[in-house]
């Protein structure tokens, strides 16, 4: 539509700019009379095939302005909001879901999702939409059901580190867990449970009540969120659980998507909707954006500070540690030097004699002598092979200590 009031070169320039939009977008150019003037209008319809590229760049409308996306993170977040390039939806050509699947993972999924044996694996996979349009398994299927997905996704693992003190100077324990994402969840939760302190509340003649210093449910929420919300395009780091004397941090690469950042704690949008949906099917998370409020409520009920959340670049949930269990003398058969070793074993289970010696400032032979005495008294036990095993509190012989550990 051309009018003599609009110069030909300007009209051509506008139409040329419109033709640079990809995919093609039908825009109308027409005059509108306002008072005694003619105003030319470019009518741009709402696009259904986002994102649109203009002269090789993507622009996003923010209020009255158009903002050019410049960084890979901005572009990736935009594509994810448009449901275009979720990592867990990308075809995984090396993964054959019928031959490379961890059979135990399928059994666990059936059990937790309450699926009967009458439903075939093939039907489950198809109903869960684990395939692309050309019948290739998706990345999410490989990571959730694969035997050793870390062989192809080496960054898709969970690392758990226990530090002495409140900084990252001295590492006491360092474990990396691979396998299916559900297996990583189970292993990480087991590791956390073994490191957290437990107190005992005894009332009357009834059984003792174990009270953990931090509710395990908050770690379940935080860790599954980390597995589901992690930006797996970023390969610089794994999911981290870092335990210090005063707090526990759970971190994953990838900040919040912009639509979530505006209403953090009230809106939920994951980087990996397929993975998140599979955890939902196993009844480990809920689709509603209730994870943050549940963690806050659980910490409040335990008389602990609410968790802290840091969302720039890395997403980190910080949980302050609670009770400090007194390591009182168990009975008169344990001398003060042995008691020092015993306290370390109770606080940091799984250490070998060399690391215990470093912590108490004694020689390894002296430390071993004290440890062997505690083993003979059945207060502690050694588990594992001689080269990589460690000392643990003997739960079968702690009746006497319950009195000293009562709240």
C-alpha cells in the first residue's frame, strides 16, 4: 500500500525491513487520519512462531522499549520461555531406551508412580512422551533412565563435600554420585543423613525419638529442584552439596528464568520440564510452585532460620545447621584421649585413622591405638576395606549414650 504522502524510498526501506523478519511475519502498512494530518501505521500482529529474528538479532519487548538479547544466557532463557530448546527435549541419538535403560530404575519408577505390571515398558515410555517426533529418545530419558548417563553427560553428576569448619580449606569427605538422576537423589540423601547430627528425646519408658538437626524434607525439595532446574547446557560444574559446621549449601548452575525471577517462590518454570515431570510422577515433587514455601515452613517448624536463596548465575539454597549434640563421656571405661577420638567419629563418620589423626593433632600410630581400644569396647566399628574404609559410631551399643544425648 503506497501513498504519494509517503516517499517511495521510505516506503521501500520499511517494507525491506519487514522482509528481514524471520520467520516471515505479515505486517500491514497503512495511513490513518488524525486531525488534519496523515499518520502511517505499521500493524505488527502477535507472533505465534516465536522467536522472530530481525537482521540476525532477537529483540524482546520490555515496557515501551525493545531490548536486544546479547548474551547466550539471555537467548537460552528466551528460547526456553518460548518452549523451543529445553535440554531434556533434545534428541539423544546414542541412547536406545530399550537396551540402555537401567532395569532397576524402571522398577523403581513403576513402584513410586504406582504403575501396574500390566502396562508395558513401551507404553510407559510413549505415554511419558520420552521420544521426539522421529522416534528418537530425548536427553531427559537418557538421564532419568540410563545406566550410566554420566559417560555422555559428565557434568550431570552430584558432588557432596564435607568441610571442617566454616570455610573450604579442609575437606573431610568428598563423594561424587553418578547414575540415573533418581539414583543420584537417593545417594545424596543417604550421604546427607549420614553426616547430619541426631539427638534423642526420651520420655518415660517409651522408645526414643530421633530428632535431626535439619529436617530431611528440605533437602529432598532442594536437591530435586537442583536436578530439575539445573541448566545442563552449562558444563562447567556439577550439582554441589557442601556441608560446613554452620550450614549446608545446595547449588546448581543456571539462574532463574526471567518469568520466575519476578515472582520467586510463587511461580515455577523449570529448565527441564520432562525431568521435572518424571519426578512428579514418582510423587517426589508437586507441579504447583510450592517447594520454596514448604522448605520455609519446615525450617520454621524446626525452630531454624528460613533458608536463604542466592539466584545470580548459580542458584544456591543455604540451610543453617541447628542443634549441636553434646559429646559427653559415655562411661568411665573411656579415658579423655579416647573420648577425643570418639567425638570425631560421632561428628564425622567414615573417616580413616589418618584424617582423624590430623583433626586431633596426634600421630597416626597413637590415634590407631585409641581407635582400636574403642573398637574393642564396641563403641565404634570399622567398615569397608583397609585402604578406603572408615570408622563409624556403633549404633548397637549406644544405650548408655542416650542418657547424655537426651534433649
